C-alpha cells in the first residue's frame, strides 16, 4: 500500500459522519443496554440536571472521566434524552483501533500529544457541529480522573474547541458511579448550565480552561450531594438493571418467599424506589 492509499484509508477511517450507521447504532444500543442491566443497578439523572430544550443549536457535552463506563453512559443518555440528535465521540486512536466497530457508532480516533492530532480533531469536531441534528460528547480531562480531583483537568483540545465552534452551547455533564445499598453500582448523571461558545471564545485560553473546569466542578459537586443522600427520589431513572444477588442464592430466597406466601423482593434495601 503506497503513501497515497494509506492516507486515503486513514481519512475514510476517521470520517465519523460518513461512516455513521443508524442500524448498527440501534443494535449496539440494545446490546449495551443488556450489558448495563447485567452489571449496573440503574442509570439515573438528577432531576435538577435533566437537559432542557436547546433548540437547533450545535451542542458540545463535556463530561468528567471517572471510569470505563463513561462510553456506555454517553450512549444511554444520548438515546434517552437526545433522540433527535446523532452522537459523535472523539477517542484516543490506539484505544479505538481495538474496538473498530465503534467507528460505525459515531466514534472517531484522534492522535493525542501531537499538533497534527489536535488539528485533525478540531477539524472533525467542526464538521460534526455543522448540522443541528448532531452533537459532540467529550471527556473533558482527556484522561481518567477521580471525581474528587480539583481543579477538574481540561485537555488542550477541549480548551481550543470554542474557537472552532463559537455557535455551539457547551454543556457540562457530571458522571459518578457510587455503590449504595445493593451489589451493583449506580450510574448517576447530571447536566449543568450551558455556556455560550462565543463567551468562551472571547476569553484567553487560560481563562477558558478555568471557566470550563469551574462549570464542570460545580455540576459534579451538586451531583455528589445527591449521591451522598442515596435517595432515588432525587433522580429520574432512565434505565434499570437486575436487582438482587442472582444465581442459586436468589433462587432459594424466591422459593422460600413463595412457600410462605410472600412477594419476593430481590433488593437488599426494600424501601420504595422512586424515579
């Protein structure tokens, strides 16, 4: 394969708009939902942090990056809360090469740590945000970071993005995966107050990074207060997983409840769930 062919192949591989396949997106959303149901207890959005109607504005969702589940969170939230928009996500190219199927779902690879990679990312992001039915989802730190880390790190590409998308709204998204009373973790989410891209563009880059970091930290801190409360009534539940221990232990509990004429409840904490 000559250099020209390799360049064309790279361009085709990183064409998120052209490669997006809605049928595959629907299939993998189904598969990821099943996977989520098996391994997590529930996906919940704080009632104060449910996204509003943003009209036809281009949208950039910038989230913290606490764990592996972030990509699943993006898919579940985008389908449940933004059904009329297509989701696109930048991902470190080496990692994406291990999950090539994700290129059909709106994920595109970026080279980290190089000026060429930064320019390619900003060019693709500008193309994605050129239509009102698309939105860009990003992990703003550019690396995994603990939910307690302050200030919240902001990657250089995220800082430069308002220069290429001044008409977009930048919406902070807080993610957290605490354990409450059950065997599986909760997926807690909240969207914060949007920031006008032109407001960010008018700042110098240091001030811009601080503004993005502060907005994301404020949303994360408010979500943390709800996580500490452990009250499902503070959230809207968009997806539920299987309750209980499962396996032989829950089968024995179910049979014992049936023998005593009681309704079987697999939860460890049996208070009424809300949301």
